[in-house]
C-alpha cells in the first residue's frame, strides 16, 4: 500500500510541478518579448529576439521538468515508502494506475486555480441599504395603519469558498479510500501486520480528508457572512 501511495505522490507532484514550470515559462517569455519591443527599433529584430526568448523559455521549462522528474524519482525511491525497491514506479506495467490517478488529481486541483484567483481579487461587496432607504420602504406600511409585524433579521450570504473546499476534500478523500480498498481490502489481507503498517495510514488519511470535508460542509451550511457584507459577489463599489 505504501508503494501505491508513493506512485500516487509521484504523479501528483510531477504534474503539479510541470504545470507550474510551464506557467512560469509563459510569464517569462511574455516579459522578454515586451522587453525586446521596448529596446529594439526594427520589427525584424523584435521578432527575432522574441522568438529566441520564447524558445529559450520553453527549453528551460522542459529541462527543469525533466530534472524535477528525476529528482522526485530518486527522492521518493530512497524514502521509507518504497524502501529502495528497483523499478518501483511502474513495475511490470508500462503505466502505474496510482501515478495516473495522482496526475489527474493534480490537474483537477489546478483547474480551480483561476476561479480561486478571481475570488481573491474581488473587491468589497455592495454596502447595505442606508437608513433613509429603509425608512422610505417602511412608509407605506405606516400609512395603512396596520400593525407591522416584527421583521426577521436578514441572513447574510453563505461563504462559497467553504462549499468548494468541502467538495474538494470529500472528493479527494473518497477517491483515496476507494483506491485503497481496491488495492488492499482490509478484510482480505494476507499479512495483517504488514497491512496495518502500510495500508492503515492511507485509510486514515482518506477518512481524515472526508471528515474535514464534512466539517467544511457543516460550516458552509450554518456559517454566514454578516448582512451588511451581503450583496452579489463580483460587483465592485465605486
């Protein structure tokens, strides 16, 4: 079970690092192109310098990803998870299912990064209505002479980050538990001591992730922002 977790960790870390390296190369290439446009006069020189800058950035990113893969292979291979086993990553198979699952989870995590970045950049929400506006709304009820029932205090909006975090943690924990059960069923272990030392931490990690997701779901259900901070998200005040 520890070997399966090591393969999963390799796929997750390598995919995450590869995408981050390509993103850094994209940022560096655009900066170098902008610098070439500012410093060079002719269009031909600008195009040549920009192309060389982009090529150098891509080659550097690919070389760094190649080096990161070898570093992860050596680091995880020498850890206690693997115990120095040769060909631990794939074994007799051309692809490791655990490594592929780790890569998919890393890419799924990165898919949410743009939305999370937009939420972090959002400005303050729309302010609450002022007292004159509330008094104007209450004026028709005063004219009718009917007794006005006590209004319930308005509820603030839920915190969307807690809901997304709960969904992510439950999905990760459930996938980890399902994969651990497929690889090492707890009731069919041939060596109970070996199963306890290697498989039990993975089961505990999956159960912990599911429990953390359940707590975030409860917080998302009952914890709301104050009413004065309400309003539709994404609108900026001027």
